[in-house]
């Protein structure tokens, strides 16, 4: 998101400042005009983390109380700041849109991506019957299976992941598919989803125009629900609801070390922060 915004390719919401960054950790400096009830029990000096519409790279940031959470002492500042965007997106896709319940099966495309890393762990710790992933290398698949708890993974370069999933589910397919790819996976998703399944569309790395000849019969035949979504453009009420779901499903397990946050690299403030973008690009 930050990379795309930096290149002028991301639709920034009108309430967001030009400063980059949508997730943060820090201490409460002061409150605006609000009642004690509005403070939700927070006090000046509290260690917190949360989600913002923008501006999280700044030294100070003004945020809604609805998007604020107490930082667990078990998490470092960097780990806490790495939670909100990815873990809330995974929570949104899995529970709010995908209507996940224990015992359902789920497929996370781009298995080694940040959102799927969170989602696989949420699925495993909330008793998914089967957790499948797609990824572009065996090392990524091994990471998803051995480190995160996925049932199996399929290399989209060398395997027909649709056929593999149908074989692994005895032809039933999966109940929920979380997709970031879009057009090139559209038919495969319809073929691999189960009866009354849900496909959650969060990105279009594979394009937005489906190939000619795409068969949409599964929408009726399987009673499939396809729903796209985003997070940053949502209002505070919606984001606050997701914050509460994150506090319910993820934060207690993160505190106990039952689920993990993976920080690829740390860049010191005032140091070579630009290196983070060069590395990412």
C-alpha cells in the first residue's frame, strides 16, 4: 500500500494526510475534547497500537479512539506496529466477509504474503478443517505448512492448484477462498469453491478483466457468493468493529506466543528509511 501510494497509484481516502503509513505503535500524548466515556479507559502515557487512515510515519499522529488498542507488553514496538493492517484485513476477510466458523475449510492465495500469514494462523487456531495455500516456490509452501499450520500448499508455477484442491477435498472444494490475484484466478476459484462457498476478493495482481470463455455457472449451480472489499476506505464504525474482532480472535493468542508476527527487517527512524522502499520495490 505504501509503495503504491508513493508511486501515486493508490486511491488515498480524503481524510488521510499526505504522510505515508497506516499502522503505528506509541504512547498516548494527549486527548482532544472528549468525555471520560469517549476515552474508553485510555490514559496519557498508555502504550498503544492501532490503525490510521494515514500519517503513521510521522512523529505524532491523531487517531480515532475506535482504532486504538493497548499494546501487549509481550510485543515489541515493531511487532505491535506490524499487526493492525495485515491482521485486521485477514480478520475482515475470514470472519466478516467469509463467515468463517470452526470446521470450515479455507484457501489463502499468496500464502506467504503478510495478510495470508496472519490468516493461516487465525484459521489454524480457530479449528479450520483444512487450510490450503498457493505460492510460487516450495520454500514458501514449506513455511506456510511447517511454520504457520497450513494443511497443504500448491505451487502455481508447477501445479494445477484447482485440481489439487479438488483432489484433496474429495471433489467438494473449499468453503472459503481469499484471493488477491483476480482475473487469472477467477475461473479456478469458481471451480475450487465448495457448495454455498464464499470467495473474498481483496486484490487484482493478475488483472481485472476475466479471460474470454470464463464460465460463471458456478454462481448459480453452487450458490457461490463473491464479494470484494477494502479496508482503508471504510468508515470508523466499520474499522472499529474489525478492531474488536481482532482483540477477540488474535491479540490474546499473540500475547501468549501461540501466533507469531514476522518482521522482515527493521529500519531506524532517522536512518535509511528510504531503504525500506528500495528494498520493497
